[in-house]
C-alpha cells in the first residue's frame, strides 16, 4: 500500500505567501537581550501577536478564502471556533466581502464573541455539552452551500499558517531552530513545511502544554491518539487529538514536540510582557516558554520563536501581576 | 539684545543619528486598525517601548557618551534619575565600557534600582526630602572629574532623542503631525528639531499630564514657569519646569502642548495593551491618549505617535485589568 502523500508541499506555502501578501501584516521580528540572558540563547521573536486580529490565524483564513471560486465566495463561509480562528475568519471575510457565519459555544468568553461580531460576522451559538460543533457548522454547508473554513485540517489553512515560517526564515539568517505552539497542528505543519523547502537544516519544534500532550503521545505511538479534555490555561491548544492532515506532516517534517507546564507559561508571559513589552496569550507563549526554560536541545543557539497570538481577557493581567499569590 | 541661539539644529540630530546607529534599536512603527477607529485618524505608533532599556532615553545617553573625549570617558560619568534615564545611562555606559554612577532617591522603586544595577552601574542613594539631586551628582563631577549626563537639558541628549523623529519621518511619508510625551522637554525639543529640517510641514505636538502642566503654562506665559510637585501617574513627566535649553526650542519649533488627564492615560494604556498588544508606561502613553481622545486638531489625519517607554511595575497591571474598580 502506498502511503498517502502529505497534504501540502513547500510550493503551497510559497503560493500562499504571494496570495495573501498585502492583506496581512508582515509582523516584526523583535529581540530582547534580557530574554536572551534568561534563555541562554539568541531568540528571534516573530510577533504574530501583532498580526491583524491578534494572531497568525488570519493567514490561513485569508488563504482559504482567496482560494474559493467566485461562486463559492457568493455563497459565503462557515467556521466553528471559540477562539482566534473565529476572529480571523470574521476579519478575512469582511476584508474580502464574503458573508461569514461562526458557530461559537454558548459559554464562549464575552470578549471573543464581541470581537467576532465586531468584525462583522454572524454568530450561531450552540451548547457544547449537547451539540457537536462540526455538525452545527456542517448544517450550513449542506443547507446554504457555504464553504467550511476549518481551524487547521485544511491544505489552504496550513499553507497560510506556514507563511509565518517563510517570513521568519527570510528575515533571520542562520537559525538553528524554530519553535511554534501546537494546538491542532496547523501552524507547526505549515512552518515545518516552509522550513523543509526554504532552510532544510533548520529544525522546527512544536511546544505543547504538558496537560494537553495529544501530539506528543501521537508521535510516540506513531498514530493519532485522542486524550480526555485537557486542563490547561493554553485555550488554543485544547484539541484532543492532532488533525488527520496535520499529523503526518508534523511527524515527517518537524523535529518533534516538547512539553511545557502551565506554570512556565505564566512565567514566560510575565517575562515577555515586562522585558519585551509584548502581550502574549497563554497559547502564544508556548514556544517562548520552551526556549526560555531549557526544553530545546542545547545546540539550538539561534532560535526563532513564534509568538502566535496576543488575545487575552483583561482579568488575566491580575494573574500576571502575581497578585493572585498574595 | 540678540536672543540666544537655540541649543541644537537639525544637523545635530542628523549627526546623532549617524553616531548612535547600530548601538540602539531602530524600533518598529506599528499600526492598529482598532486604535485608528477609536481615534478617528490614522495612527503610526513609533515603539520606543521596544527600545533597549525600555525607553527612548538610551538614544540621548548614547549620543552624549559617544561625544565625550577619550580622557572624559576614562574618568566616567554621573547622572541623577529615578526613572528611565538611570537605566539608559547605565546601559549606554556598559555598552561603551564607561564607568557610571547614578544618583537615585532612597525611595526609588525597587524595580528601577534593580534594573539600573543590572546594567552594571553603581548607585548612590540620597534623601530627596533633604538633599538636592543635582548637588549630589555635581559632587562627583568636581571630586572625580566625571561628566554629567543630564536627563534632558543638554544638546547631545536632546539631539539623540530627536533621532526618534528622524526615523519616524523616514519611515512614514506624509504625516500631518507627530505627538510626543513631555516631561523635561528633551524628546519634544529633539523631535521638533528633526521635523523642522526633515519635514517642516509636519506639526509636532507635546502631550503633558493635566496635573503637570508646567510646559503649557510656560508657553502661555512666554517664559519658564515652575509648578508645585505634581500629582500624576506619569512619573516621567514630573519635572516642575521645562529645561532652560529645551524650553526655547519647544516654544519656537513645536506646535504647542496639549493636556491629558490621568484617567485618559489609563484608558489609553489599556487600549494599546489589549488592542495593539503593547505594554506602554503611563508617561509613554501621553501622546497616544492625546491622539485617541480628541486633544489634537481635527485636520491632523495621519499622526505619528511616539510610545516613549514601557517600563512599568507589575502592580500596575491590576489597575489596567480594571480590578481596582470592583
């Protein structure tokens, strides 16, 4: 039996980069000597927290939408997400004049719902204890002929996310490694694919919450493993298994996945805020925490760190101030 | 009687720019559509909060130190500051291998003292209720032949701060205005001088705390006015009068000073943190608050906003979370 080919190639990422240019921010790569000192390595912070919509997700969503036919664009899109993907699809849709429906759980944080509505999308709520979000979304595909924009398991979405890696590699020569957060695996798959073509010597690591280690377990098992709903502050990394398209790419093209405990995430968020003056959300700080606290190989001296997002409820600032320990 | 010539010219700023290139970060200019919507104008955020040492102050300090003779460098420098200037002089001194003594008040925030010591400077504390900080510093000038690095009232310091304006004007074409915070006036004087040569049509405004309106009062009076110790959260804008070198430049080259109440500062800090993901300290948000909340002329459509610093005690995050209102 021939194995299925991987869902995207380097050329798909390069094509995505051309397609979405001018519609997304080319985010800055920032340095902080103070963080370098903590890490004991040179860190190059790719600031997707400064991206439109506050995360890298707008890259994949924009690439997916631009790949639709005129006819499909007319019929609109549908997505399911309680987080950054919702805002990204809403934002990309508004920019391109496409009608968007986003299925969000009834108990989604008010700030995320508001942001998504603010970008002009219609929200359809569902009860996540009784309804399946994919089914809710698929009803709109079948009834209205809308195109689904999945959060990670789609070639255009993965290729779009990979443009983060292309930009980082173009800007910083001679990196030893790149580290990205891992949720469903779209960002890691995309960036690993970018590196495989643009800089095959650069190892691309994923960083996963220790409590949401589905990708690490899957890599160990050699096949996709499903875990129980994980308890972690990294809300963007809560998928219970890697995607069926992302996993083979992560397995074949990444250098593996390292695990980060939630306490190190909070410390990393506090450090990047106070030292580098950047607000990064828990999921967005996974790669940074891995780089800061010795989770990467010692010989990775020059490390590109994808700060993948910065959308955070204000309440979390109290945690970062350390006041909760008083 | 011929009036005294102004202390710096455009050429001094241009020379500073060449002199300090490579020793400071060329900080990014970032955009945020969400902030643009609040302001009702296009804002171009010059991120000196991402500068080395966390504020623009390292520009002036570095320019001053590089202008010293070899002999002067040997003898070292001395500065007085409880804030960003202390860190900047310490950082610039370490970079250039110059010995630095910083006079800081006994009750300076622990974090500022630690940062200054962390950059390798020696601290000399004084009691700000009983001792004059300039006298404390001048003793080291007389006793050890050290060069004083004043926080603003010095041509090299002002010219160094002006490089912020040069970079902003080089990067963003067709600005209508620039707005900077005003404390002692070094940044405003420098940036106004930069604009006077590089883009004479661009109006440069200062933004001052409503409770620390010494520069606004001085402009009204046509001469330097001294106010009582002001009560404002903008700790970098607490000088009680404009400098004797900065004031004539502010008067002749800036478009004037607007006033910002502390409540608007807090709102601006919260907005730039949650929307643009940038940590900005109270003083650093003065210009932003002015641009966001209607303190600038309506015809200033494209506004360069200098976010001058990001050094903040963690406790302040609680204020930003809004928890203090609960």
